[in-house]
C-alpha cells in the first residue's frame, strides 16, 4: 500500500521477494520449533527468548546498512543468516545487485536450523504430555 501511495516503481527483480520470504519462513519455523520444545523442558527459555531476539535484531542489518560494518568484520557478520535475507530483500525491492553467495549461505543455514529444530521437536515430543 505504501508503494502505491508514494508511487514507487518496482523492478522486475521484485518477483524474487517470494522465494526469499519462503527461506525466511523455513528459518523462522526451525527457530520456533526449537524454542517451543526447549521452553517446555526449561521454563527459563521464555525469558531468554526476548533477549536473544532483541540481540539478533541488532546483529542484523535491519535498521542500518551492511556498509556500516567494518570491512575486517564483514566475513563474521555474514555468518548470521538474517544478514543474507535482509540484504536480499533490499536488493530485489530496490534494484541493487543481488549477492547470491550470501543468499546461498542463508539458505543452507536456514535449512540446517529447520532440520535441527524439527529433529529436536520430534525427539522431545514424546514427553510433552508428561511435562504439561
């Protein structure tokens, strides 16, 4: 709605928004499955979750561009899967060149986190009724 209101034109690359969003859903689902199962076993996880998510928010280039990160730390910074997703969103919506290597890294990490979260959830699932 804001794009229409401010008469912003989208590039053809904006169609890549949907696959990037699907990668983000895979990442979010994996983290959610892990945290849901861990919270059931360890009740203190609910208090740590907000703190961890806030730290992850500031560790991702959401409110600042990746160019503000010192060059010698960019390699470590790009290990965060949200960095690739955020930069990919900016690239496809604003017509910047898409850095496929960092998006590929984010995809691989997202799938691994999903697989681990799903595995952990299924492993702990059999004791859910006992704990509740």
